[in-house]
C-alpha cells in the first residue's frame, strides 16, 4: 500500500438494487471494486456490472470539453454527428451563453409549450431536483419527464389508483420472510441480480415457494415450484383467474377486506368470467397450473409479489398491475413485513428522479402541478410571482417526441438519456428529432441522441461527483467523488446552476441566490424543505448507511415497509377488470410475437457498457428463438436472421434456445447495429402513457452473413 492508496465508499451506478461499492484507488485510478460484507443492501455481493463495469469512466471516447456543432442545424435537416471533426471545442462560458441565448429566443417567440427536458435516472437526486426546478421555474413548462415513463409508469399509476403510493411497499431483503412469492415479468437474475440471490436463499434456506409467471424460461424458473408460461400480454387473464379461484375457494382474507379496502363487490363480480378454463384459452397456461398457483398464494401466511417490466410495458400495463394489486388486497398480503407489492425499479436512481419531480404531472414529492396549493407552495420556495408556475399537466417523453415540430416542442434538453435507442419505433423518433429547432445534450458520451445536438455539455460520471441515489426499496444512499473530473467535465448540478444564472439574467430576475449551492448537501437541504418524505435526509445522517424514505424528520429512522395501519389514500381500492389485449396481434404476415428486454452484461442503449470491458463478454446482438420455431423457419444456431415488423427491419444472429416459448422471440435493445426499437411500436397505455415494448408482431427469415451490420459501420445510426 502506498501513501496514495485509498478506498472510496459509494453506490453502484447501474441498477436499482443500489449495492454499496468500495472503489480501491491508487492516485486517480480505480484498480479494484469490492463491497463490504456488512453492506446493508448487498452483504458484500456484487454482480458483474458493479464489480467490473466501472471502466467506462476512463474510456477515450468520453467527451471532456463543451462542443458546438460546426454546421448550424436547421429544423427538418438536423443530422447526427458522431465524429468529433463535426464539432468545435468551446469554453464553458461560450457554450452556456449560446444555449441561454437560443433557448430564450425560442421561449420568447413560442412560449413555455416549446420547451421540454428529459431528466436522468442515472444522475443524482440533487441533479434531477435542479433540472426540473430550472425548467418549471424559468421556462414555466411542465414538459419534464424521464425514462420512468418507458419503465414502471403503469405500475406507478396503478399503485396511485389503488393505494395512493408509487414505490415498492416492502424492502427486497424481506423476501427472507416470505413463505410464498410470485415473480412475474421480471428476469431477476439478469436485471436485479443481488435481489435474485436473496430470493434464491429464501427458497433454498427457508423453504419459500416461488411462482414464476413469465413467457420466457428465465433462470428463476429453475428455483420455482410453479412456472406459468403464458403468452405475452395475457397477465390480466392469468392473475384474474387466480383471484377467481381464491374467491370461489374462499381463500380470501375477509377481515382485511372489511377493514382496509373498498369496492370489493364490483371487483368480485368482474372476476366471475375469469375461470381458469377461460384464462387457459387466452394465455395458453394449463388451467390446473393456475388453480395450483392460486391455492399456493391464497393459503400463504406471508406472500409477496415482485414484478418488473413484463407487467407495465403493455398498452394495458395499468390493468396488468391492477390485477396484481387486487390479489394482494384480496388476501391481505400488504402492510406487513414479508408481504407487499414490489415493482423492482430499474435504474440506479429512477426512484429518486421520480421523487424529485422529474415527471410532467408532479412537483417533487408527487405533489400534483394542477393543484393550486402545491403550485403556491413551490412559487414561494422558488421565489416565483403568485400564479407564475404553470398549472397544466406537461407532456410525457413519448408525447414530447411526438409533439416535436411547429406548434409543438421546439427546444429539447436531454440530460443523460438516449431516446434514439430507448424510445419505441426509432424510425419515427429519428424523423421527429430531425425536426427539432434546438437540442442540447448533457452526457458523458455522445450517444445516438446527443449526436443530433447543437451543443454538447460534458458531464461528470458518478465516480467524479458527490450526491445521493435512491434505490428500489427507497433507500437514499451516498455517491462519493473518487476521481477528478475528466478534462473540463463538470457535475450536472454545477452545469445547471451556471445555466440557470444566465437565464435569470436574461429574464431580468435578480434571483441568483436561488442557484447558489456550494455542495450537493446544500441542495438536499432544500429538497427536504419542499418534500416532506425527505425532511429527515441529511448528509451526516446517511454518512455510514442510507435511510429509507419516508423519513419525516431528523429523528425519524426511515420506513422499511409501507402501509402498516392505513394506505395513503385511506382504504385500498379494488379495481374491476375486463379482458385486455395487446395492440398488435400476430397474423399471417407477422406470425411471431417479439418481446424485448435486457441481458446481464449490458445496459439499455449500451452507452456505458459498450464502452466497458463488459462488451467483450457479450459483444453481439442475439435473438432468442425456440427450437420448434427455428426448425420450421430453417434457422440454425448462430446463423443470421432478418426480423421485420410493420415499422422496420434488423439483421442479427439467432440463438436457438428453450428459454423462449414457441411463438415468441426475444431481442435485447442494447445494440445500435440491430436496434430492437426499430421494430417496436409507439402505441401507449391510455392511463400511464407507456409504450408496448413487450409485444410486437414480427416475421423472421434466414439472412446472409453480408446482411449483418458491422458494429464499426454503425449503420443503424443512419437512416434505416
Ligand atoms: N443487466 C441489466 N440490468 C438492468 C437493466 C439493464 O439494462 N441491464 N435495466 C434496469 C432497468 S431500467 C429496468 S426497468 C429493469 C428491468 O428488469 P426486467 O423487467 O427484469 O427486464 P427485461 O429484460 O425487460 O425483462 C422483462 C421480463 O418480462 C418478461 N415478459 C415479457 N413479456 C411479458 C408479459 O407479457 N407478461 C409477463 N408477466 N412477463 C413478460 C420477460 O420474459 C422478462 O423476463 O432492469 C434493470 N436492470
Ligand atoms: N425495446 C425496449 N425499449 C426500452 C425498454 C425495453 O424493455 N424494451 N425499457 C425502457 C426502460 S425500462 C428504460 S429505463 C429506458 C432507458 O432508456 P435511457 O435512459 O434513454 O437509456 P440509458 O442508455 O440508460 O441512457 C442513460 C444515459 O445517461 C448517461 N449518463 C450516465 N451517467 C450520467 C450522469 O451522471 N450524468 C449525465 N448527464 N449523463 C449520464 C449515459 O452515458 C447514457 O447516455 O429504456 C426503455 N426502452
Ligand atoms: S445488482 Fe445492480 S446495484 Fe448491485 S452490483 Fe449489480 S448492477 Fe450494481
Ligand atoms: Mo427502466
């Protein structure tokens, strides 16, 4: 050990599990990552991304100075620039002044409606609080959203409707207290690997019984007592049939229903039609399996439901999530340790960004923007004249993209997202991006979306800044600076303060004091003053271990599980349900159902993991196809296939595997050379506005090696 050796304790930047990382440093170099055995979330365990995926911070392709496009971009003719020669370096002053001038020009001409922002679930709470404050208070727009819309939006809407909350009700580690648990629409071992470890321990050490409901034979099926292999999009029928059986066999919890819920009769009547036979005809799941699953869950003492994107990412995602909530209310499996409704949140800080108001309908703390009292409260906090904040609900991410053009959104600011990989129907998204009048990207790399920008602002990564992330079980944890910012890169919160001051000056508002923070801990103090759930969060209190919000004051220890005595909306509300179908059913021309998602080694659009050693572990896009379909279509293991939907076409290699069920193919959306979102559609759930990523009709045909896109050619980055 030399003098410069040190260990920096921080939180993993990848998934919502929120594992504690110890970065072993020599000078400015991270040479090893470990985790302490007593870490509260992960007990010393890490997955491959937390352990090895940090090297993106040193990647040569990081942008380290502000950049301005050499050729001015015009609406209708905007194009992507990946090559640095198409940009010129600028000073921070020049880049920020240029942005402030262009934004003010558009704002003065077209008003608040023309301004929109995508916030960042990878950035800190403090960063996200400031960016939504900037857009709401200075541009008076509520067109503020982030990737939560593409993620658990329908889970959040359903939980709001039924119980009045929008987070995981219990702590993931409470799986140790379950005697039965359901995992549905979650490939837990690849996407929340450390929670999967806890689930496996609950099964192997405590004898807990697992029910998996998923169209794919995900790894957790190996640990399950029951696997219900349903057709994608048929969850309402499967879970309502379970409720049907629980009702018929009187396995419900009458005391809980009487004391804590409402609307039971209407719900029970709507379950009549969902017989196991009927559900079998819709979902393809054997009726006996449905009955067995209902009995197992209905007879359990402590049962919990864990779900992820297979549930919300449908045009009927809200109904899917309501079907799960109905089951928990029916059996009283909520409001106690080891029970609950647990949507496994995805990004490291998607819970926090949502809590911070990075959403179009809410100020920080889920306080509706169309409520007069809330608007007044934030006008006071942010020194805005009475009536000055916008009372109209803003547009969501997918709506922002659709509205781009004359009369709609003209100026977009993207802080750390990649809609040109993550939004559905990328040919349409590309067309919309081309129409933008002004685009700013604030990121650590030029990704497929930032390549369209007029100005690129280099942000620091998580290893170069201080702040907090809120993990999937609502634990607010510290992020600590370990290395110096690369080049001139600056932390997001600093960039935003510098931009806000310039805008204030141009607006003639003597308000700079509202953008003077010495450190992110100052921002957290302000957050606590406007978000009651965060009042108890201060940096000294979370120095050693995070606190689970709500933490109502500085003496409050935090909240491991919610709804002990009551629900935020009072009684839990049952919702009657009817048939729900996916928007695009397979037919003769497009006979297979495509479901999209993730693999263990990669992250979303790949901006981080494809700039990391992790890319060597999984270098190429693969489509999973069942052996029965592969034989019929003449597709061999490893051979190239062309996959076509009504919206686009991609070529990638096939992986012939029992992991997918017949009739279903799976493609991860991490690879720009074979971007899955060229195939998906932008139809959305009417309540939650989430797109149906989990079901599109496609056809698959053998292709030749020469049709495969060479990753270096980056063909998908052009028009497809
Ligand atoms: N390695 C890695 N981990 C990640 C991420 C990543 O990019 N890479 N992203 C993070 C993020 S933001 C999120 S939101 C989470 C997502 O976590 P997951 O939701 O686990 O991720 P997906 O790969 O999209 O898997 C969706 C699951 O739903 C199933 N499914 C598909 N259609 C249906 C259906 O109609 N009904 C049901 N019941 N199931 C269905 C799929 O077979 C799969 O098991 O992962 C987080 N963790
Ligand atoms: N087909 C299909 N599409 C999907 C999904 C699916 O299952 N199927 N899932 C959806 C879901 S759940 C999600 S969450 C979205 C994710 O979609 P996005 O959020 O658009 O995707 P990411 O690739 O995670 O983009 C994160 C960006 O933030 C940058 N970044 C990282 N750290 C920082 C930081 O500290 N500051 C700044 N400024 N930038 C930073 C990264 O470089 C990267 O460019 O994709 C959605 N799209
Ligand atoms: S499980 Fe999630 S938080 Fe933990 S190390 Fe892996 S990616 Fe990081
Ligand atoms: Mo997500």
